[in-house]
């Protein structure tokens, strides 16, 4: 497309761009660098019949996942209740009763996640439940969740796309403080088992902590975002991992929304892992 020509956008995409502080014409200036031959990123977003942003609903119980995962990985030094179940429903019940770290004392609900249970197109991994999430037992129910839906809609991840939403940490840290390394170590086996059982085609990590834990890297968010990574699941699949800003960080620092838009456009081009 002509780099100066405004791209065609649907209403949700326009709303997101307005939030970023860009309009269609301003966006056209960014199309060329984003869509350059090296980046293979196609920003010529197509008009589509007004998708509705997906609403997070409880996971459908009618889709039990019984994919067999490999034997227990080396014993975790953390106090996660062992063994971590290999059957989805048992895993969720186990998370609900977990007392592996202090966070269980302050929780109303452990928030294990919600969404499509069989090879979802996307697994979205946030940091930890917020206060509304803790009350309802569902992830991303607050303002960050609303922004997340707008972000996903901007790359056509809408109600038609299969997504599972979860967090690195399943219980809310009081005051929404950053989870400690011990809390992350105690909870990570649950996320790893969820990944093996769900078999997602791609993973979107929101924020540095989720990205570092999934990739086993200590790099800053700035070094992790803007690239396509891969992680190996417990059952040996290589799954593409994309990293971007956490929506809560974007609410606090909207100046990063343009970079988030770039990350999301990169995410849109990434072929998913085989099922
Ligand atoms: N709610 C979640 O479920 N996760 C986050 O990371 C933030 C809010």
C-alpha cells in the first residue's frame, strides 16, 4: 500500500488508535517502517464487519482437556503442592486450594484463568489478579482488562478468535504489589502445566515479569519486546512468545502505547505452533 495512504480500520481499531493519540492519517506515517521488507509486518489492517471485543467468560467446562503431558519435570525447589495434576479439572481444583505461598491468606479466589481450552490461538499471560479479579475469580475484569480487550481487538483478536487468559501468579498480591521471586517460583509450575495441557498456538506475555518467567530470561522488558521468542513446553512443543507492555503500565504511561501497537502488529504476523 502507499505508505502515506491512511489504512482502513474498523471501529475498534480506530478507538484504540484514538486512545494512543493517533488518528488514521498520523498512523499512515508509521506504516512504512512497520511494513518494511525486513520486518514482514503487515499493517494494512483490513476492514471487517465490526467485531465485538470478546468478553471474558468462565472457561467452558464442556471441553475437558486430557492431553497427556510428560513425566513430572525435576522437583521444584518451591513449595508448590506436588505433584501438579496432569488433568485440567484437577489442576484447576489444585490451584484453588494451593497454599504454597503466603498469597493464599489474602485471596477470595485463586484465579486460574478463563477462555478456550483446546489449542487456543492465543494464550495471554498477565502478571497477577487485581481486586475485581480476586472477587470474581476471573482474570482481567478491571480497567486493565478493558484496555487489553481494545489492544487485542486492534489486531483482530476478537470474539471469533480462541484465547485463554491467565496470569503468572494465580492469587492477588495485596495492594497489587509486585510478586516476589518466591511467589513466582511457587506458581510457575501451574502456568507451565496449563501451557502443556492447553497447547496454545502462540503466547502473548504482558509485562516483564510474565515474559522473564516464561522465557527463563532476566532481560528488561525493553530488550524482550519487539521480538519473536520461543519457549518449549513441558510436552516438548516450541511455542512462539510475543512480549509487550502490561496494560496497567500503559494506563500509567500512555506514551508507550505506540510501541505496544508495534508489538501487537508483530504478534499478528506470527504463525502459530502446530497443534
Ligand atoms: N488482571 C489480571 O488478571 N492480570 C493482570 O496482570 C492485571 C489485572
